[in-house]
């Protein structure tokens, strides 16, 4: 069951492992500076309408839906 | 600047919201000075304290997440660190988010040895059950680490003593642990370093740091180096490496730093629990709820505007009464001592009226920005940007643009300055140019005054809301319009840190209010005062003539040949609008001077304007021109005369068109 999901398809409160971010360079680098990059675990704290919010290293970061759809993650069990 | 022979330069650096300003304020108290970084529209905050007769100069560097060259803030920061060579760069970290906030320390330690780390918010960490061992951090990072808290006054003394000792004794070691990357990357760093060294360094930056930045693809570093020598073969190698590994080296380097940090933090902190629903998460279930967020936002902002309006009214009335009494006393005294009529008029109608115009707007501005500070310090302001992101997105804008609009309702100068947080150039310029559409406190005064004269309270309130709504519509529609003229660039998607909710602190609120209201009082104050003098001059020359035969009178009558048929604005209505160009506060005082002939101003105005004329006037003054202080702000923020000219003429043209349409329709209907 090592299926990849898009971040926007993940339910709230799930903890996932970031696998790939296929966004523009600038966005990728900004995310990396905030600690969001391949191999890092994040928890989704909000995902309904509008930007998604994820918890990373004890902080909350809002990510636009467009960008979130370009982040592929792996479910953690 | 100071008469202390010994001066130490200390820089404060940190992520947003780590309590950097709080510590800075505690250390420097009122010994602060806010300016701009040369050539940049970024605030430069400096302050100082004196210890043992030595002068410690503190610089509050802009809050930033990293030291790459993605934003002006980051460029300014690293330039400062290398070129001004501060004695010490203090990284402020947040004990509750250590990994994230130490990332900047890792980057800074590549740039300079003189780094100290203040782990702030230790009180919160303790409350959350975290135990932090600063000695362990110190050992692994190789630089001094201090556990502090901005809510605990002993921290200030400890910090001062630390700074003194760090400079004067060998008590502390500054051997930043060198960040080691993967073998492949290390080999690249060595090869680039060698090439840079072979050619002799052309900058103050450390070679290893330059090499790392070249690998990261840092444009500003590469530009500097390329100006000196040919680096093509270096880039070819980097490209090959990046391709073979399918990596973005920039991301790769950040990743390495974070994984090193993860180990360091894990071994120095006990009690950290990831991935648990925090109190803020629970509150956000409601505040950011997909159904409730909008009604709550509207309610909060409605209460915010109502308080601003109603709390300031009695204060303003009090000041108004005081000033008219004072002005009456002065006038009588001047008449008694037989001062020439022109001097009496200058002092009473020019100078005192000018000071009054400034004073009258201070309470409303202070209350407005105090309430904003409460929202900001509690964490709601950042969330309102988040909530509005969806709405703003429909107009091609991001949620942060909403905040500059909110600020603009107080004073457009503050609104224009608040556009600095907007990342996309097109959005920023569009929001700078259109901020003056939004009625500031001065125009709120005009709107409240005139709607009160002509309409029942409920109709007045409705009209007021319509005017506000229309001004917001113009800002948003203009953004769509401007979008057509800009190259479609790939906008940076929304990435926004959402802070934890905090209990607002009086000290912060006081400070935030003071800085913003201070902008109005200092900058706008001068303009308003000078404008009042100017108005007096225009409406008094030739001295003793009736209003219609003064310079202002002739000007107004000339212009009214066009505006009367088109917009319904006769010469007596045109003059206040002309005087309102430099400062909107002048509109009411000019109305006062022109309509005070025989009886109450309210009655006279009510008798001389038709309803369509009144609405036309209200609509016109709402958006027609930015005040001079705003124009100056547009020029400073855009650094372009062309955009400043657009900032003046665009609102004027839009206003003439929209008001003409509305007036012509009203004339037919009413
Ligand atoms: N409990 C606690 N709150 C703090 C501390 N330092 C700052 N704060 C709060 O954190 C928020 C952000 O502080 P500020 O100084 O504006 O952060 P800056 O963005 O780094 O300048 C404010 O609400 C402060 O009251 C601290 O040591 N303890
Ligand atoms: Mg600050």
C-alpha cells in the first residue's frame, strides 16, 4: 500500500511523508527553508476549502491549493 | 551620534514572530530610531543601550526565514552582516519551534563566526513541558546559547551582561560547527572554493559560503563573481551533478541543514511532542471553519470599525471644543493688543486651524491602529489574510493584499507601506497605486459629516456602506485591469506561516500603535499643517476680498464651468476639493470657511446642495486623489516617478468618469 497521494487529497489529521514537490523553483526553495521537503513528515491540520494548513516541526504553514496539488505524499501508518 | 568612545555593533536576526522586536524593545526602550535601508523600502530599526559607559548599538534586522537572495530583506541582511561587520550577530530562536528557528542560525554561521543564539520564549516552552539544555546546544553548535524570555525582566540583565562579556572576555567560544554536506556536494564545494581562491577573492564573503551559494544558484552571488571571472565550467559541472542526481541543489542544501539540526535538537531538548492538536488548532476549527470564517471575519471587522468610530467621536468633539475656545481667546487677545488684521487672521485661521486639523485626526488614528495591533498580536490578523485569500484570489491577488487594504482605512500612507509584505510585484504595485481609493480616517470624517446632514441615520449608514463597498470594488477591479498590462509571470503561490494564538500584550500594542500612528502624526501632520497654511493663503489673497474674489474663488469658478454641468459641483463645492488634494482633512475646514456665512454650516449646506449634488460630492471626494503624503509614499515605495504620476491621474480619471455617470443618472431619477 505504498501509494502516492496529492497533498490536497489527504484527510485532516493524517500524518504523511513528503515524497516529491514538483512546483516552481522559488516555491520549492521557500518550502525547503520552512522545512517542507522530500523525506519530511507533516500533519494536515486543515483541508476543506481555501489553502491547506500543515504542521511541520511544531509550526503551522498555509499552502495554496494549487501548490498543494503538486506535493506528492506517502501515507504513514 | 554619541559621545561614548567605545561603540559595539550588535545585530538581531530571526524568523518572524520569534519575539525579536520584543527583546529589542526591552533592551533599548525608547532609544530607537526607525529609518530605511539605503535604496530599499525596508525598515531599518536601530536602538542602543549604555553599559559601563560603553555604547551598544543594536540593529533589528528584518524578520526572515533564510539568507538566500530571494527578497530584499534577505539581501539587506546578509549585506549588513558582511559589510558592516557587527561585533556580534544574535540569532533569536523560538524555544517552542527550535528546529525551524535555528535554521537561520545554521545559515548565518556559514557567513560569520560571531554568532550568538538567544533561545526566546523559554517561559512558553516550560509551560508546554519542554526542557531545553542550552549547554548541549552550545557544544554542538559551537557558539554561545542563552535561554531567555521577553516576558521575564531578568532576561534583559542576562543578555546585557552576556553581550558585555562576549565582547570583553574569553568566557565564550565562537567556533561555529561547520556544516558538512554529502560527499558529492562537499567535493563540489571544494572545487568551487579552489577556483574562487585561485582568482583572488573579490568580495568580503567567506569563500566556503560563496561556494555554497554558487551551488544553490544564488543569483546575486553568481552575478558578483561573474563580473570578475568566468565561471562557465563551474556551472557546467553543477548542472551535470544536479541532473545526474535529479536534485535541486538549493533544496538539497536546506535539507542537509535541517537533518543536522534535527539531530542536534533531539539530543538537547526533552519533551517535544510532534503532531498533536494544539490549542490554536482547536480554536481554528471555528475561526478558520469553511462556513463560519466569513461571518466571524465580518463581525470582527464590523466591531473594529464601530469601536474606532464611536470611541473616537467624544474625544474628537472634546478636542474640537477645546480648540475653538482656545482660538477664540487668542483672537480676542490679538484684537485687544491691536495686532494687524492680517496677522490675526494668519494666526487664528491659518496656524491654529492647521494644528487643529492635525489634532482632530489623532484620536481616530490611534484607536484604529491600537485595535489593529490587538488583532495582530493575538494572531487574528494573519488569519484574516488566510481567510481572505480565497476572495482575493478571484481578483488575482493573495490574502496578504487584504492587510494593506485594512491598514489603508486608517491612513493610506500606512496602507501603502503595508504593501511591503506582498510578494508579487504586480500585486504590490497595483495595491500601492489603488490604496488611496480606500477612504482613510480623514474621508470618514467628511462622509460622516455630510451623510449626517442630508439623510436619515439608517439611509446615511447605508450610503456609507455603499461608498466603502464601492471603494473596495475599485481597488479589486483595478487589480484585474492592471493584470492586463503586466507580463504574465509565474506568481509565487501562497506560503504563509500561521502563528499560534497569543494573549495580546500591552507593551506590544503600545509599541505597534505608536510606530504606525507616529507615521501619521509626523509625516501627514506636516502635510496637513502646511496645507492648512496654503489654504489660508489662497483664500485670503487679496486680503479682505469676499471668498469668490480670492485666488481660490477664481480658480473654483474657472473649474466649475466644466464640473457643474458634468458632475453638479459648483464653485463653492470645487474649492474644498482642490484644497483637499494635498490633505483630505482640509475638505471639512474649507467647507467650514466657505459655508459659514450667516448661520450654521449644516443649515447652509443643506439649503444650497441638491441631493444629487451631495451624493456627487461624496462620491468624488471618496476616490479622486491621493493626498501629498500618500503620493510621497507611492514614490518611496515604487521608486518611480511614472508610477507616482499614474498614482495621481488614474484615480482622478476613474473618479471623474464614475461620478459623472452617477450624477447624470441621479439627475434624471430624482
Ligand atoms: N510568552 C512569551 N511571549 C513572547 C515572548 N517574546 C515575544 N512574545 C510574544 O510573541 C509575539 C511576537 O513577538 P514580536 O516581538 O513581535 O516578534 P518578532 O516578529 O520576532 O519581532 C508577541 O505577541 C509577543 O508578545 C516570550 O519570551 N514569551
Ligand atoms: Mg518584529
